[in-house]
């Protein structure tokens, strides 16, 4: 186990829960968000992608997936995920997630323009 994922970390707690219900979108999303905090963006992306696949109306998972893709510099994918996530959040009336996705979308455009 790397220093980024010490025993007893929150991500480790969710890793232990995952085998009991490997398609549970809440566990997948929670694990992905914890891995994101640990700067393990690729593994975070994997779990958040599964969360979105298993619960296509999970706006928070879309937000986290978009952020992971942004950190991985996969800008086109991040842009599409943010677009879809915003639509989902609008349908759900999840105004906080809409605001957050808008902020991250602006960061994406700045970073994508700078790295172009």
C-alpha cells in the first residue's frame, strides 16, 4: 500500500465495503471521492465511472468523475461528463451540484486553453 493510501484511511474503509456490493453506486462514489482527495485520480476515475454507469442520475458522481478527468488532463472527456452531469443535476433539482459543475467547467476551459 502506498503512502497515498495508508491503512485506516477513509478510502480503505470503502475498499472493504466494496466486495459486499461491488455495484453499489454510493460505495463506488464515496471510494472515488476519497481516492480523488488522495490524488489517486486514475483509480478515482475508475470507481466514479462505475458509479455513473450503475446510477445514471447520480449528479455528485458525475461531478467527481469530471474533476478526475480534469486532473488527468482528459479535457474533452471531462467537458462531456460535466455537460451530462449538469443535465442530471438540473433534472434532480440539485442546485449546489450545478453551481459546482459550472465552477469546474470554467476551470477546465482555462486549463484546456492554457495547455493547448
